């Protein structure tokens, strides 16, 4: 089992991404839900509802003490299908285009700095990819 464990969400939004100190990374990700009972449309539309982060949804703070590389992509342009991973929206990738990129763009190898892994967080509007030697820490709270 990887650091993301069995986090099961239908929708996620990226709320914040920052480097709290040099070469450390912090992502705040919001669980979101679609409530079919709520409709803010002014034109009659059926079977639609907003996807929102509301009271009772979870907030995930994911931190890496260090990283080799990270990337944020517009979800609309993210490729799907060729990566090998476990998980759903919080993923641990064993094969990916991002790992290929890191191999070409850095001198990081299993010899130096040592073994590393690729984590991916797939949100509604963003995909965050992180390659690091260290497991992320995940803090979970419920929005009040």
C-alpha cells in the first residue's frame, strides 16, 4: 500500500500548491461532490448539478519533504492510457511519461540519489505529478 492508501474520491479540486521551503512541496486538494438536489441554473436543465467542495467534504494536505521534479498540467491536455499505476485519483505510477521525462531531463537514477517514485494527483482542472525519493505525508481533515 502506498502513502495515498485507499483514499476514494469521485472528484478533486487542487486548492493550493506551494514550496514551504526549498525543494519541499505541499499540495492542498479538496474533495468535491455533485448533489443532484442542488441546481443553480437559471435555464431549465435536467439531470445536472454543480460539482462543489462543501461542508463535510475532506481536505487533503499532501507534503513531500523533498522532490526531484514536479509538474502541473491543465487536466484538459493530460494524456491518459499509457501510464501504469495503482489508485484512482491519487495514483502511484510504476510507468509513465513523466518518469520518462525525468530520466531525460535530470541525472537522477537509482544509483543517485537512489530509488524514487512517481505520484500523481488527478483533479478536475489539474494533474499534479511528483517524482521523489520520499513518501508523501497525507493529512486529512473534514471541511466544517
